[in-house]
C-alpha cells in the first residue's frame, strides 16, 4: 500500500497553522490556480513544497502544483535526492541548468546577488508562463523580510520590502510567500526533524555582506525588542497597493 505524504513527513501543526494563516490573510491561493514553486534545494523551499503538497490534499480550494529548480552552477548540483523528494510529494519538477556563476565571474559583477536574483526571477516567471501557472511560490520567511527591511533602510535609504502577495504587472504572474509568518530557526528545526534532503549551497559568492550585517544588527536589536521581526512582518500588512487590487495583494 502506498504511504501517505503525511505519514512519511509528519508536518508540525504549528508550521501548518502559520502557513495557513498567511495564505488566508493575504488571499494567496484561489480556485484553479497553477502554482510553480521556486525550488533552490535549501530547507526553506523544501519545507514550502511539503506545506503546499499537504494543503493541496486537504484544501477544498482546488489548485495544481509544479516546481522549478534552477541549478546555477550549470550542472554541478547534485539533484537526485531533491528529485526523489519532489516525486514523493507528487509535485512535477523541472530542473534548468544555467551558467549563472560563470556569467557573474565573467562580468566581474560587483553585486552578484542582485544580478543572480534578477536573472532567477525572470527565468522563474518565464517557466511559470510556459507551464500555464499564474502563481510563483517562494520560500521567504519572517527573518528574510525583517533583514530586507533593515538592508533597504540602512544601505538604500528607503522603506522597502518584498510583499507576501505581489502582482507582477509585466508578466501578469502573482508571487506568494506562504512561510512569511515563520521564523528561520523554526524552519531549520522542522527540516532537521523531518530529515528533509537539504542541499548545501555550491554558490562561490556566499551570502551578501549587507544581508549578513542586517542579520547581526537584527540579532542585537532583538535583545531589546524580542517582537521586532513579528512587528516588521505585521507592518507589511499595512502596505496597500492601488485601491483596485484585492485586499492582501500588492501591485509591483
Ligand atoms: S548567494 Fe549566490 S546563489 Fe545566493 S543570491 Fe548570491 S550569488 Fe545568487
């Protein structure tokens, strides 16, 4: 007899509840949606895949799932375990081999992470459209949001953050972030508890130094204000797009 996903990977009730709240608060998923998961092979996107696979099984709202993994090393990434995991979740996976790191090196790019993120975002939107998906799901969590707010404030002189539910007017694709209410440490602990097949990053550029500084600053500030990350994420709810956009969605 075939084992159920929930028996193989018994997702914690808390993770499921937090993700469910975010999906509901921002009206992220609609009847008939085609959702493409942006998979990196890391803990966040693997857990996101499990959350959505479980939701798909029990939600009265019907939607379909696919996933796309962009191997930015152009073919060096070991993807067998990731592919087997997605197979268990019954999510069709497309792997695209792209020479991103080579391009960054050749161009002697000063901000590798922003070039990398821009190219990846364009590729994901293209793949979503090719697969007839109107939605891209990303694994950004509460810490990512808080760090991005601080980075933009400290180094960019602006109040800015990605939104949990964004409409990209150029492509007509919506971007959703169902893990936005969940802290990174909780995701890491859950991925470890469930023995998810997390790939270690083979990126030669490492984490953005500004993000590292924002992370450290956040850690210091949290000693005085333990609710800081939650408050920042809560503040995102007050950002409103054009009046003509449905509640919970922001237009790019
Ligand atoms: S750390 Fe590497 S993979 Fe991540 S955004 Fe930067 S260049 Fe891209």
